[in-house]
């Protein structure tokens, strides 16, 4: 089968797709999934070069998120509710490949109103943003929410979820194009460009001088955002896409009576697996209702060109969720973007 197999650490541009990779061997609780689309992530670039926290032994296949169908010849373990041909999405090592073996209880059924491309970037980004806003920051209808990197994978999901919760959403991004994307596809009400030196004043003006109640930050810009946080505001630490782990003087936390909260969605599987089920139930209801819908970047590459997709991601050109299309969808699923 085809797969982007890493045999020695190198940038993905030097990791070609081979056609003679061995088919995955399913474990006791695994099903085999025909991968249709795979989500691109910055950490794939790090992992290919041996710079990521999770490094599988050589040789390994790159890619961590997917949507596809249970393969016709897949084993169906005891208790597994899936049937061959069923549409699912999930995560696992080695998704830049024709097939992947995955534990059935780590999969989620792909809603009918969604394409495989949309499903490929759902598994991590959407529950992260949902739990961050609902569980950690307790965002309420009518509050102001500001999202940094608002057109990015987790950011655009946060904009949509914020709108669905009834918040007034300010998109903050690094270009006018990304602000437009955040408004058009994320539903943001306002946009500010954080490359503009006066952007924090702009935010204060937009909120009528009140400031922002909840800040959702996947970049590492909390300190900058505390300039416009409201009294009793909540700032969510989501990530450090800017490349630096941010440090904060704690007097800033005291001055406006604020809370700084973190979100580490992956760690819920260890600490609160039962809560993950609750989040997925709520999310699938929201996504099924059509009030929120995953956004995918316009340039979708075939498997052989997965490294071109990662290059665009690395160069900060992508918006929404960038995906690789491994196979064309053979059904007439109509998804609303
Ligand atoms: N806590 C969790 O559980 C969790 C879960 C998923 C992801 N994350 C983290 O969230 C962050 C964003 O993930 P994502 O999937 O949304 O990524 P993404 O789609 O690649 O978006 C990242 C965005 O960050 C902005 N950015 C600012 N400075 C940057 C820099 N120096 N280099 C690259 N991008 C920069 C860019 O937007 P502008 O051009 O508009 O600035 C870029 O588009 C990552 O750090 C990821 O690890 C955390």
C-alpha cells in the first residue's frame, strides 16, 4: 500500500510516499480503516525530524488524524458496533497511508452531513475548542470572546462554537485575508489584525471600553491580550503556535481578578475519559444541527503531495484545517461548508 514512511529523521519534503509499505496488522481490539482524508498538523513536521514528544520506532508512517470507512475485509472485534463500509473518523499514528489499524473504541461515527475532508480534522481540534470554551472558561451567551489565530484549525472551531453559544466573537489574526476567513467561515462578528500596533486599542473600542470576557489563545499571546481583558475575565492557554512558551508576571492576574486556565484535550483520556463521551455527544449534536461546520483549507493535496500541504502549513499560509485526500469520496455526500 501507499504510505509516507519515515526510515530516518528528515524534513517531510525528504520523506517520499512509497507504494510497497506493508499493510497494517490489527491488534485484538482494532479495525482496519480505508483512509479517505488525513488531517495535516505542525507536529508531523517535528515528528519526521525526531523533534516531537512522541517518536515511534523506525520505520513509522507519518500522520495522526483521519476520516475513512471500515475496510471490507476488516476484522470486527467483539462488541464493536461498526460494520464494513461505515464512515468514521479518529486519530492514530500513520494516517498518511491507504489504510490504518485503529482501536474501534477510539473511533467516532462521521455525521452524514460531513465530507471525509471535514471529518479528517475533527478529532482533536473541535473537542479542544469546545471543552476549552464550555468546560474551562464557562463562556456565556452575550459575553465577548476573542480568539487568536482565529483562522487556524482550533481557532476557527472556537469562533464557530463561540457563536453557537451566543457570544460576541472577535477574530484576531495575522492578516486581512485570515480575518475575512474568520468572519466568512467562522462567523466572527469583528476582526482585528495583531500585526497592527494599535490592535489592542481596537479591541477596547469594539467592546465599548468594557474589554473581553474570554480569551482563547493557541499562539502564546496571553500577556498581550491581558491589556483588554475584562474584570473577572478568563484567559485560556491552548497552545504556543508562536514557538515560545509564554511566561507571565502574576500581578497581571491579580489586578483584574482574572483566571488563567489551561486545556489539554489529549490528557482527558487519562484523567476523565467519561467526560470525553459527554463532550462528543454535545459536539455531534451541534455539528449534526448544522449550526457549526468544520472548515477545510482550499488547497487539498493528494497523498503523494502531502509534504506540499505540510510546507504551506509551516509557512503559515493555511487556514481552517488543511487535509490530504488519500481517496476520492465514492458517495454523493453533500456537506455544507
Ligand atoms: N491544548 C490542546 O489540547 C491543543 C489541541 C490542539 C492544538 N493545540 C495547539 O494549538 C496550536 C494551534 O493549532 P492549530 O491546529 O490551530 O494550528 P494551525 O491551523 O497551523 O494554526 C496556527 C496559527 O497560529 C498562528 N501563528 C502565530 N505565530 C505563528 C508562528 N510563529 N508560526 C506559525 N503559526 C503562527 C498562525 O495564524 P496567523 O497567521 O493568523 O497568526 C497560524 O495559522 C498549536 O500550538 C497546537 O499544538 C492544542
